C-alpha cells in the first residue's frame, strides 16, 4: 500500500475533545448544556444506526440530546407540526430531521420548516445561500468534515484540481462550493458525465459521493491524489464499503479515506460542532 490512510476517527477524536472543552465553558457561563433534537420518522434501518451514532456523540461531549421518533404513518403536516414544536423549544439549539423520510412525505417542505437558527444540518435555503456566496455560516456536516480532514493532513486545496463525483444537495453541491471557497479548481461529475475516468484522472483531490460500490478504480485515479470516499454501500457479501475500490486505489493514491472510519465519524463530529455554534448564537 502506498497511500496514507486518512483516519476520520483520529481527527474526530481531536475535534470532539475541543468541543467538550468548549461545552464545559458554555455550561459554566450559561448554566445549561447545548441541546440537539433529532427527529426520526419510521424505522429505516440505516437511519436508526445513524441517529444512534449522533446521540452517542452528543453524550460523549456532554450535550443534552433528545430523539423524537414519529410513526411511519405520519403525514407531511404532522411531521411539520412536530418540527414547529421543536423550533419553539428554547432548550433545543440544534434540530435535524434524519433523511430520507418515508416516500409519502414531502421532504423539501419538512426541511424548509426547520428554523434557520437551529438548522445544524445546514440543509435549508438560507445556509445553502450563505455557502454559495461564501459568507461563512453553519456548513453542511459531511463536506465540512472533509475539509477538516484535508486540513489535518495538510493537503493543500488552493490551485489544485478538485473533482467531486455526485451532485446531491447533501454532499456533492456543497462539497464543490467549499473546495471552490478554498481556491480549488473544481469540476463536478455526475451520472450524465460521459467519460468519468477522463475527468477523475485530472483530480489532485477526488471526492466520490455517489453511492455505488466499486465505482472508482485505481486506473481512474491520478498518482498521488487524495481520494475521499463518501459512499456507504453494502457489497455482495453484505459488508459496508464505499464508492472507491480500496484495494486498487490505495496503490495509486497519495491519501485515501477508509469506509468505515473515514468520512462517517467526521459527519457526526461536524454536527456536534454546528450544535455548539447554534447554542453560542442562541445566547448572544
Ligand atoms: N441522511 C444521510 N445523511 C444525513 C445527514 O447528514 N443529515 C440528515 N439529517 N440525514 C441524513
């Protein structure tokens, strides 16, 4: 193996330590803990695991956390009513609605109902606008976590060729905006890109956020590139794996994130950072 492993657990542990110290200060100053509320609708197995991880992370850094589990049968209006209830609760600084929601629920309307000052996922229109205008505010957790990993490993972005594969609102688009804000030369590739390999081979920093196991193979990677794998897939044997074919890519890349243990822990850590930020703003 030639690539250096980017250890998301290590960078997470460092940041969570810093958040814990700031939480202690916050509690001394304001006599309460920062609070996160997670709303989960239904029993999607992946969401159950993700939400559990988020609540555990809150416990680890000493935040107050609550989880409102709503039945699958809830309508869009009922979920929005729950969001509005939490919006009005002064003990909650950060609110997130775990996605995906059941098919019959209008996800866009639910996301839009989250109060902007509590939107710790930064999925709402206000945060998306701030990000596009490079105005510094709460940042979407997965792309923000990736930027923190690049910083920790001293991987430069300015002037580098950055390729993001995938254009989702949660990862691809905000990732491209953050790399651009850091002065990268950014290309977004997606399902209509005719020759994906020709684009990815240009990348000094390659981020794949598609959700297809084995999409990125060693022959698609520039020697020495930093390869960031946002994929969370199951292979034929049911094992958790990313979009990147780890075995072939690690021989070519300069840096690589594993799945699990790469981007995943960082997403949760940035959520914690965003909750602290929201709590400090609420006290201003
Ligand atoms: N589903 C997959 N990733 C995320 C995330 O970062 N936040 C929320 N709310 N739902 C998700």
